[in-house]
């Protein structure tokens, strides 16, 4: 996934409860947020972080257990790995479930006693400033994290606002208290990653600084402003860089403790507070623009006072409000999985704008948002599939800001195109496709407004026509991406064709018939990748011949396919599944081949060299996005009962309420959004269509509280292992003969009811007229 390397009711799985203020204790007694377990997916390949944040917040404050070099850092893509036994500090920026990584900015470590300036070796306790900890001392809930640093006997608590991270450190009595700030480490680190950094202590004790890094987004700059609740007794600013070709002239101050400011590539600050009689508060504001705007964010209304419990309560309330968009009745494990998944789906995109509206764009220049909030952190190859359609359904006002942000990023792009994989406003060029296009088209088709549709369409056309990007020039000439000119040609051809179809849908809805016609024709280019002889999608060369030799099992970075093989990618025609069925000689052949994907005996070691292909059920890889729609394809071939059986197989094996409870990277909420839709009983196989393929529900009742004030209810009975199949579906009391649901039927309110049974209903959904819409007619 996204890699380009070579839950109401308190779910307290953790101990060490902390006394709550009366205000917060009252807030915590009910609500959806108390069922969230942010630890789900923190181990294995989940790559989520268990720290403090608010929905779509700029601050993602979390413990870091490791920041190894990028060659060995895959397991630490979120900074926290559940199997680790020590913490090196608490930093303010993280990705949730990305297969590649960066961030880990502004790392703080509270220390009692002697101070060491290097992190040290986790295998050698005491060799540096990192500290051992026990999971028994952790407490994790929506918007809050706490842990005891056992080597220092310091209780560290974290909470978050939209732009401000809040810390509370309780030091042992009689021990000198220090806070170390390290501007050197970074997630996916390597020597020389920090290009430059600055650190300044103001007269009132405020600390500000910036850091520029050469990471996933080259030249990224992040600034901060930090204050302490108690005055520091002293401070020391170090530049720990040992090798400098030129050091320039020394600034004011003879000793490190004399310096009011420090510049360099290896800065460390140590702030001393003596023996404290009460906990120390720290608040940190971020900005992608400047120290001045970080300071303004800190001085704003969100940063006033030192009531940590109030801030914790506000974060909890923000999550409770966000998660209350759906009320669910289900088993305890299902509820925990469900609300944690909804929580994960609301972590990004992240706010990337100062309180005054300033943000940094892909041109590295400063821009100002007018009438909207600018968001970034766009894992578009992943989130267009389900996470963004979920937002368009549940939070259309957010979708408006998201789309305006995408358009604004395009306007500031040196290339004049929409983001591909961006964070903090900057482009990384990770993954393939121009998948901002279906995000916008899907929202527009589903009634999201509040943005300039013509500007959006212009941006979509520009992105789909930019010849230098990913073999698009050849694609526009040949109708496919030739493998001898561009790697991963089969995948790119298929994904471009789908993106083209989604663009055509929006153009058609806007009455732009010529644009719609052009891109509808391009949407048929998937046929150039299909090899009738082998029955697989393959890469062609410039001369039109398929590349030989061909092995459908082969997968690898830079091959014919992107993070997959022919077994996984040959089903990627979401815009024209009927056409694919016809190409495969009809329903029976299609179903048999789809069965062979799930039923194959595949050794997981086959994909050891492709880290993101995980969660295997045969060739089906739930831990990676190209497989996410496969189980729903039986709906298109008259066998929805098989969709129901496969979904149960996936839900039972790929999700669990525990640290290794995700089969792969969450990829900024996509894995979680898949779970939400599937638990509700329907899924957006083809974003930019107004249809959802019907699966089967995994909850007894769910009430969606829609933005228009209406409720849509999904109910099912009986929901248990003995009744895995759908016997009948009714919509507002009337039998539903088709195996898809329209978006308009959901937002109109009403009830979708499933009668579950022990045996499959092999008649429902067989007729061509009852199947989801496709470009071609069903055979």
C-alpha cells in the first residue's frame, strides 16, 4: 500500500487510570469515543499511531519507540511499534498506516535526574535519553495518551487540539526536572536528512524554531512555538553536528547555556525546571509557514490557559461528536472494531493551514485560503476507493473543504495538476494514477457542492492530460502505457482508464458533452491490457505485443504491476465489470476464475520482497488496495451469495480489536473505511457512480445521522455465524430485487433491512437488470 521503497462505552484495555477532573469524568461516561481503541493496528504492518489528535487535526501527537534509518524503518512508519520496550520521546506529526513515511517532528522527552543528549541503544537501557515503559502503564483513548517512563518515573500525558499539542509531565518529588527537545531525529531517518534547523528562546521563555528536511517531500519546512506552564531555571542549546565544512563565525554567548538562539543541522535544547511540586504543562503549536504564524497559532483562542483536563475533555468531545454520525448495535468486539475504524477514517486528510488561513503549497510558497480550510495528507491511490466516498456520505461539508484544497493545490502546482500523494501541502509523487479526479467526481455525483465545479473540471482535465506524468503521453497516443517506456504499464493503463471514466461522469453531469465523450472513450482503454489468450491483464510494449515471458504469479516493484500481480490486477475494471465478464466468456467462467483467486494455495513467502502485499486469502491480498473490491464482484455475475460468503471470510480473518488487528497498513483510513462500509452491508465498488454494491451487514442495527437531518437505518436479523447469507432485502418495507443501492436512496432517509438465513439465496440478483450498472451491457 502507498509505498515506493526499492469505538459509546468505555473500552479500557489498558491500566494505570489517571484521576479525571469532574468536568472530563462526566464527559467520558457516554458516547462513541469511549469505544475507540487507538492501539488497533499499531503492531505488525498496521503502522497506526496511538497518540493524541482530533478529527482531521494538524497535530498528531504520539510516542515514538523508534526512528531507524529508512532502509530498516518499515515497521516504524508511524513511529510506534507495539513490540518495542522503550520510548525515545513524543513528537507532534505522524502518518496513520502509511507504507512509506516521514514526519516525527518536534520531539520532546521529559527527563528526571541526569540528562543524556543522545537517544541511545534500545537494547542497552541507560545508554541514552530514551526510557523503558510497560504497556500496563499506557492509557489510550480518543484524543488522549498517557504512559509512565519507568527509567525516569515520569508520568507523561498527551492531548491535542487542532493546531496545538498539550503535554502534562508529572515528575518524581525531589528530582530535577528537564525537558529535552531534539530537532535531529525523523521517521525514516538517514544522515543528512535535516537540511537546516533553528532554535530560539524568547525573553518570556517561549521557544520557537523551524526545521527543513529532505525526506519524502523534499525541502519540507515545519515551524513550532512552545511554552511551559512554569518558568525554566536554565536552558542549554546545542548544535551536535560534528562534521562541518564551514562553520562561519560564532554568535553571541561563550557557552551553550548562554545562547538565546542556535542554528544548524543537529540541534538539541535542554530546559531545566529544578525540583517541581506540581506537574509541568507544555503546549506546542505548529505551522508549515513560519515561527511567527506558529506563535500566532499558540496565542490564539485554542491555546489559552493551562487546564490540561479541559483540553483532554475537548478532544474527547470532538471525537464523540464526529463518531456519533453513526449509532451501531452489535457485539462488543464488532463495536470496538467499528468505532476504531471510523476513528481511523477521520484522521486524515489533515488540517495544513494556520489560524489566519496561511498555508504552504506545492510550489513551496505561502498562500492564503479564502472561505475554506486547507487540508493535505493525501494518500490518493488508497483513499479514493472508500475513505473519501465515506466522507462524502457522512460529512459532505468536509468533502467541500477537501475538494477546494485539492483545487487550490493544483492552482499552486508548478506542473498545473492535482495532488498525487501530498502532505503538508507538498507533493511526493508516490504511487500511480490521477486519483484526485475520482475523489472530486464522486463527491459531485453524490451532491457535494460549495466548490467551483468548472475549476474542478479544468483541474481534472489538466491532470489527465499532462503528458510527462507516468507515461500519460504514450497512453494518450497508444491507448495504453507501454512497458518498454514506463514501468508498471499494466496497472497504469487500468487505473488511468478508470480515472478517465470518473472524469467523464462529472463532465456529463455538468453538461460538458464533448469532454464527457472524450474521456468515456479513454475509459475503454482497459481492453488494450486484456489478453484473451491467458485471461489476464498484461503489459504491452510500444509495438503492441504483450511483454514476454509472462508469469501471472510474479510481482515486484517496477514490474508490469504496481504492488501486485496479474491475479490481483486483472479485476481492476470497476467502471465496466460487465465488459470484463464478457471478455472472460460470461458469468460462469468469471465466477470460476474469481473463486480460484480466493481458493488458491499461496505461500506468503512468495511476497516477502513486496512488503505491502499482506492479508492473503489465496491470491486475494486484503492488506493492499487493488484487492479491495474483489469480493463484491460476484454481485456483477449473478452470484451475490458468494460475495456474502467471501465478506465473512475477510471480516473474520483480517480485523480484530488488538494491536496486530489489521492485516496491513491502514493507509490513511482506507482499510478502516472498507470495514465501515462492509459492516453496514454495502460498498462503493465504483466511486463516481451513485451506486453501492450490496454485500451483507455485520451489525444488527446502524443509524446513519445524515447531514441533511435525515436518518438512514440498516437493520438485520439474525446476525450470527449460523446465518451468514442474505435471504431477502427490503428498502422502506418493499422487497429490493437488485443487488445495489443508490446514494439518493440513502440520503433520502429510510430503512434497509436484511433477513439473514443459514443457506444461500441463489436466485436473488441473478437477472442482469438487478446487477450494478456498467459501461457495457451484461452478456
